[in-house]
C-alpha cells in the first residue's frame, strides 16, 4: 500500500481533525483546526519512507 496521508473529521467530545495513513507507517495525529491537519498531511506526504 502506498504512503498517502489524508485528513478526515473526528468527532468525539469536541470536533477534531485526524491525519492518518493506511500504509503501515503508523501516522495518526489529531488537530483542532482543519488547516493544521491539511498542512500536516501535506508535510507527511513529502516524507520519503524506506
């Protein structure tokens, strides 16, 4: 599976945004603002994995 981080809404007690990737790299981070999550996903996508 390719390393392709993406953003999705996460609703729990408060609305949050999650950046995750399903390639097995373990990326799973929460953000309060969608803009922050978008930036983190973009930065993570630029990381070269072995």
